[in-house]
C-alpha cells in the first residue's frame, strides 16, 4: 500500500530521475521514509510555532513588550516557508500541477499574507491560515481510520447535497417572506429601514442567533418574531437530520460485504450471511 501511494504521488506530480531534485522529492513528499517523517514532523512543529507567534502578536500587552522580536520571528518563518515552497516546486517534474493542487494552494496562502502586508498593513494576521498546513498530519501519521471517516462524511454530504440545496432554497424564500412582512409591520420608524435590513433580522431570528440590534416594537411585530423563532427551532434540525440519515445509510452500506453470489451475481450480502438473499444459493 505504501509503495502504491508513493507511485501515485510520483505519477501525479512527477518524480525527478536523479540528482538533488530527486533527493529533495524523497525528503519532502515521501513520508514513508525515516527522513521524510522527520521532515514532516519538524514542519508541523514550525507551523504551530509560526501560528502562535501571530496569535501572541495580536495581544497588546505582549506586542508592546516583544513586538519587535515577534516581527523578526514572523519573517524568519515566512522566509523558511518561502524557501520550502520553492523547493517543493523545483523537486517535482510538474510544478504547475502541484501549485494548483490542494496542498499547493495552501502552501502559497501560508506565505502570501506576509508579502501583501508590506502594501496593506494589518493583513499579516491572515498568516494564521497556514494552520491549514497541519492537515498533513493525517498523511504523516497515516491514520486510515480518520481518512475513512472523512471519506464517509464527504460521501454523506455528496448524497445529501440535493436535499440540502432544496432546504436552503426554501429557507431563502422564507427569509424573503418574513423580512417583507416585518418591514410592512414595523417600518423604518422602528429600525426596519428596508426589506434587506428586515431580511437580515429574519436570518438572525430564524437561526435563533438573536443579536438584538433590530427588535420589533408593535404587538403584531412581536407576534411575528415569536412565530419566526418557533420556525427556527423547527427547521434548524433538518439539515442535521438529512446528513445524519445519509451517514447512517453509509454505515449500513459499509457493513455489507461485497461478496458475489456466483449463481445469480448479487452483491451486498451481510457479513455473516451464508446463503444468497435472492436465489438462496450458498455464498
């Protein structure tokens, strides 16, 4: 299995035939080697440290005392990640293919905010997106159970996407109707200055968030708010139920063995089944 995964990565991005590029490829992309695992583990620790630097720098008391050192550390990390990104591109035969991959885009986003901050101060806090690079921990630790669970969740979302879309579309219609009604009932004098503003109130109320920046003043508006809150409690569990049903269906499908009945060709028997449920033949 490890060899096949290595071959798949080499085929996708292209592994150099020889030289320092091949050695760099083995170090950076092949976590099934001792050196590759050490590199990935070191990289994960550096990523965590760089994110902590940005988080600490946002605290005024810490920034006032050690802002200069944190700034230097931030650029040291950025420089290291820039060099690493460049080496990644040079150690594959198809650098554009890697740059456009999921991890390639994440690697680029990890360094861009620092350089953009030179023109737009303050945006450097977006460096925290480099924490997405910690997704490599699943490849490093090779936890197939976590990967299987992730695949199961994605499959459930894929199967439920049409139902979720219909639900979302129905909620959007309900938001427009409730927002329009509240705009008519309350009006600009009570803060509902437009239908979009009232739709904002409908979204906040329907999701039971309740910021309180827009509140009804009339008895009819308060009654409409009560109905909207009850509707929110009624519909908020629907997407959870939809995805939960698909997850249960996926678990049920996985509990079935893919053994083939040689007599009728039926697949999907229970693991403990000894006879075909269609023709009755022995499995």
